């Protein structure tokens, strides 16, 4: 249309630039308008949920980007905000269940603003064709319906205000914080204020007043936040480990090659593959979680004296840099007899665990006492000395930190 206007203007004698003409057309062109749909929910019907982030400046001048997950019941306007480490599906689901628990139950529908967080593919009309499987499993377990709004389309959300914008303006931006602990403390106080003391601008009463009507309509939570397990398909690898988020978890060598399911709790994992199962403390990147019984099973499955010896040796070295430094000294000081040290160190690993063994190695390294017999005495002071024990060397303490990969334990 603007091209045709420009053509006709030039025929009528216009000699100016097209930019000036286009600017004039933009001023007189009618603005696109879309109707805003506002609707109220009935008690126990809707809850709105969304991620947000904001840069928080502490009093000491530090600036930290804070991620949060917000939930709000449409009828009562009861709100919950939780600080989260990231905007991934695990953070969403754990915060979601915590919020339902704090609200006293589950509404009929949970409305989300960002389909990309929980949906993988959808059509142009917004119909989801592939859900995030972890998200789908949890909402089915909870028994809550899900509705999705397209991002930045506030006219689809009814009467509930923009949660993220409201949370920033109501809490994060007008306040000042000493540190992270003060941020947590003030957030807890803010929940009490906005839910029980401050009337909502939409209803002119506090959310707590309307919760008397809404809470009886909420359905009981089927799983406690501490018992929420996210499910992930997995395979037992050729080394007898199940690797999840970069952390290898030991498993029975008889299950190598089997497909299974990893159940992820907040602080632990439980793995099941066929008739085999294992429970571990949850690890962090760089950890290696190994149960003593799996070491014994793997050792029994390894054939050949030399292969067994090097399997034991590798289990010791995998404890971390302290174990590597200490065992390197043993190999070079006892090039012909270090296999005896491996046997005893592996037995001590099975008996005491990786964390205690690594701590003993750090103490022995500092004392310049190189040999499995010294580690045995550090772990078991009442043990009688062995025949091959020699006095520790004099010298400066060795440097380095003890950072073993802790062994797994059953919860």
C-alpha cells in the first residue's frame, strides 16, 4: 500500500524522500488492536505459574542474577515465589509441588506462560504435539490439568496480573538485601505480607480471606515435595555404571546393557533395570558414586589376576587427585611391590569408603608416610604394625586438597 501511495504522490508532484512519506503514513495508519479477554475463575479452578529472573544488587555492591518461579491462585490471588537455580524442568516441577503444598492442595488447572519449558513441539495454533516426558509424568501423577498461553499474550490469562512483572515490582526491585540469606529472610516475610495483610487490588480483600472459600475446593496433594521422583530412561553402560548429568552411579555388572529407569529425588537417586536396583546419594558433576557391593561384584566378574589387580588400582585412583598423588609416590618408591599396597588399599576402600580413605591419604601424604600400612594405621589406630612398616620420611607437608569422589550409600 505504501508503495502505491508513493507512486501516486510522485505523479502528483511529490519530490521528497520515501522515508518521510512512510513516516507520515505510519502516523495516520490505524493501530492494530486486539480485544483483551478478562475472566474470573471460581474457587479451586485456576493457578498461574511462570519463571522469571532479575538482577539483584546487594548492599555491598555485588550484582547477582536471581531466577525465581512464581505461582498464583486466580480466585484468591494467593501467591508463592521460590528462588530456583535455573529455569529447567526439574526446578519447575519441584517448585510447583512445593507451591501446591504451601497452598493446601491442587487446583483443577495449572496455566503456564512459556510452552518451551514444558513442551517440545507444537502446531501453529498452539496445540502441543510433544510434551516434555518428565513434565508429563509428574502432572499425570499429580492429577492436574495443564493449559498453555503463548508467551507475551497477556489477553489470554484472564484477570490474573503478569506474575513476573508483579513479583519484580512488588518484591525484588523496591527492596535492598544484605546478602543471599537476607534475601531469603525477606522473601519469607513478604509472603506473609502479600497473602495475609495486604488487600489485593483486584478483590479489595486479602488473599487469606478468599482462601477460606478456595482451599476447600483444592484437591489433596498426591505426593509430598520430599518424595517427588522425576523419571528418566537410562542404560547400564559397559563399565557397570549409569551416567546421569555427568555423574556415574555404580550398578550390578550383571545388568550391563539393560535399559532401565532412573528415579531422581532432590537428594538421592534410585535406579531400576530388569530385576536389578540400586540407591545412591545424589552426586554433583565431578563425583563418582560407587557402592562397595558393586565393586565386589565387578571384581568377581573380571577374569585374570592382572585384570583384577588393575581394576582395584583404578578404583583407588578414581577417588581423586589426592589418591593419584599418593599412589604415584608408592609406585615410584615401591616399583616391584606396589601390588601388595593395592590389595590392602582396596580392602580399606571397601571397609571404610572413599571419603575416609582419601582423608587418610591426605594425612599420610602430609606426614611423608608412603605405604598402605600407614593408611591402615591412620584409619585403624589400634591395628598392629605390619612387618614391612618403615618410619615416615621427614620433609615438608605435601600440598593439595582432599577432593575424593564419595562412595554412594543407600538412603
